[in-house]
C-alpha cells in the first residue's frame, strides 16, 4: 500500500540556523521559508536526490510544532511521510486494520498541495505517520 518515502519532517527551534546547517554544512539545496498558516508552521524544503527533508518551525504559539518543541527544545523528527496511490482506499484499509486516523479522518491539503492524512503515533511504534496521495 505505501509507496516511496516522500519526506522526513524535523521540528527546529531556529529555522535560519537549520537552513544554514543543511545548505552550508551539508551542501543541500534548501528553499526559502514557506509560511503555511493553515498548518501553523513555516516550512523549509531540503531537496535530496531520493527524498525531501522538511524543516518545520512554529507559526504562532498555537502551532502543534510549538507544543512539540516545548517537549523537545532542541527539536527532532516530527513525522515521516509515505506516498500512497489512493488516500481514501489507504485510509479505509488502515481503519479496517485498527489504525487510528487523526482529526476527522478526512484528507486535507498538505504543504505540497496534495491530500494528506496523519496516523496516530501509538499505532506505529511512537512515530507520527503522514500519508500523502502521490
């Protein structure tokens, strides 16, 4: 059901420092910051030959990333995102298998302008999983 790894999202307390680290130290192609008000984050996309890294920084105090950084002040991996061909079919199969879909269970448009869903981390060994329709 799952396809390729789309991205790994890392919450960072200092977005400019993280951009510089990936760009200058690791030599990666790094985007400008992209505010995503609907998701409460500012995102920097790090392009790699085989996948992407998303650097996430809170956009306001009510951001879910702000809560994550309160618990993990140095930052850390927030979620992994896998591609699926049909997000509704994937959701239905996962729910039938007992996995919990976060929110109202309906896909919403993610940072890449594609439908996404999140799966409860307790069902995936402590990892928040995002599914994105390819």
